[in-house]
C-alpha cells in the first residue's frame, strides 16, 4: 500500500497530523507512507519514524509569484507539472488530504484510487468523499460550538485509523538538542535551573494576550516561584519580547531566544523546560509533541476542543464568552473582551495547579470563575480526547493526570536509564563540537559535564548483582582509560574512547537490560 499524506503549511497543523501517521503505520505495517509539504516545513516531518519519504514544493514562493509576478506563471506551471508527473509514477493507492482545496487538486491529478479529506472533481469542484470530512465541514459551518472533537481525532477518523492511536510526535535530533542546550547555557541557564517557556506572540493581533499581562506572570514566576523564564517566538515577534523585558525592568532570570530557534532547536529547548505558557500557537503543538506540559490560553478566536494541546495532562484556560467561538474576529463588536477576561491572576493560579499535578498528593482547589474555565486534557485510546473541568479532577485512579511521567526527566518511551543515556549522548555530541572548534576551556567544561552524565547513567544500574558485575567488567576499565587520557591532555584519545568505545558499551548495557526484562 503506497500512501500519500498532504499538509503544506502551518507547523502546528503539521504536527497535529503525526498521531494519524502512527495509526496509518500500525494499520499498514508493510505499507509506504509519503508526506507532501512546503519546503519550509520539511524539518518537521523529516525525522518522523512513521514517514518513509518526504516530498516538498516551495509553496510560499509560488503563492507570492502567482500573486505578484504573472510573468512567472509558465515557470511555476512547468515546475509543478514535472513534480506531479514524478509523483504520479509512485502509484499511490490512498491519498489523505489535510490541505483541502490545493491538496484535493493534487490528489485528483495524481489519480489515486482512494482520496480522503477532500478531493477535486472537474464537474463539481472541491468535494468531500468520506463521511468524516463531510461531518467536520458541516459541524464547523453550521454550529462550531457543537464540536467537541480535537482536529487530531478528526484526522484519525478521516484516515480511517483508530482514535487515540498515537501521540503528537517530534523527534529532536541530537545535534539540535546540543544546539538548544548551547543557547540556554549562553543565556545563563544551569542544568539544575527549572525553566518555564513563554510564547507571547500569535499569528494575528486579536490572539495576542499583551506584553503587560505576560510581564506580570513572568515576574511572578521569577520572584514567587523561583523559575527562570525562556522567551520563545519568531523573528517577527522579537519586538514583543523586548517590550516584555522592558516591562520587567531587568533581563535577570529571563533568557530571550525569540528569533533564535528553528523547528529542531525549538523542540530541543522545549524538552528542557518544565512547562510552556502560550496561546493557541504552533509552539504549543511543538511542546505537546516533545512531551512538555502546556498551560494554554484560549480566547473566543480559538476553540480548545478543536485545536487545544493534544495529550494527557495539559491545562487549558478558556474565556467562555457568550459569543465564542468566534468565526469573524476581525469584525468583533465587543472589542475583543475575551482577551481581557483571562487575567494574570488566572494564569498564576493555573500554574500552581499544574505544579500540584507533578506531586504525589494532588489537591485541586475549586476553580471559582465560570467566565474563564480551566480544563485538563486527557487522551484516551479508542476514543476522542477529553477536556475535563479541573473541578471534576479529583480521582487519580481514572488516569486523568499521569503528568509526572511526562516531565522533562521522563519523556515518553523511556525509563531512567534510557533518559540518562540520552543525556550522556547529548553531552558527547557537545564534546565533539567543542573539540572541532578548538575551544580548549569549553572542551574541558564539556568533559566535566560528560562525567556527570556518565555517573547519572551508572547510578541507574545499581540494585542488581548482575548489573554490578557487568558494570565492573565492561564499563569501569573504559572509564579509567578516559580519565588517564584526559589527565595527559590527550584530547584526541579522549574523543576516540568516548565516541567509539564508551558509548557502544553503554548502549550494549541498555540492550542487556531489555533482554533481562528490566526495560
């Protein structure tokens, strides 16, 4: 089965497709899944383990030329003709179009046997051929507030895969993780600093909460909750970050990374953070995709049941005005009062609830404000994601709040040993970079950090005679050689042992633990 998934732009929307990709791979384990996206979005999907091949076109460039340079029409036509002719030779049996009109036209031109999510007909134009797509379109068109299904779950229904079949997923490459750590370190972050990320911007002005509001929350996080705050956003949002810092009156305890991250390093930075505080943004979906809990602010211009963070244990503040959800926010007759409904006091109270969810004894205070509602997200296998009012979250046994397993130290899919091994691998990559740059002081510092990571991994092996014997026999002699070479300032040998001897030994230990059923 050759399958093509189409989603061209909006990086949050692309990440929302990843659970569906997992479902497709489970349903067609021997099939081949290809993904068509914009050239500027390929980094979001190129490392996805469920995608076999990524195709891209410069969609933004084409759109600009088609609007502003009609003399370029023939060139763009020829480029697309050649590209689609090549794709047509792949003989896709199933195309899942999550880009609607443009994707429907592409799907029709490729001639797939089955098209889901929207297709093109020469006689009728753009049409929906599957029931789920028809239901979604009709629900949003007629009465959007009746929709209680996240677009992730809609995508799974459209693709014909089980609901709750996967989580949002973005795999951060090791080099990007090292670059993210570099950015944070240069900003003054230490390994033991608890970090909270804040994304202030949004694509449209009527979705921006305001620099003064964010500044009050950030100041409270720093002064009252002893956190360092990482500011995130695109280059276009740098002004918002600078205005917020001016409101604070000091750059102390704030790491401004606005405009300094690409998709991969953004994922790496978010992995390092305890939480992300944001509106309905692509960064919100990135945090959910790397396992970082989100505290999301939703106003009338966005609808949390549709586009809220996907997964279990995220918190959503929703300004539930009588006129929401809003389909025409540009024409709001109420002066966007939903933006004013959520106050810094609400966000600070929600943050404390998020903190309580990380502990063993969870106690939820009553949430008093009916105009601003607070929900906890819950993803369930076999059914749609739920938004549960916090006032109803008093039973941990129902699996509402497995958030402690989703913190920065416990990412999905690994235990303590594997987490420690990932930290060691990241530091090893950083050591290599320092060596290549010829930065002796930084190399020495990176080696010291590497030793700490190594000790953390070693500690995870304690508690079993078998593991202790394995450690003494296989690991300690190699560690001693590294120390000897380092003390002799033979950094080339240090690097060779770390890369080609120490790392393989540790990876072998993980494989042995798996074979003994301890992972």
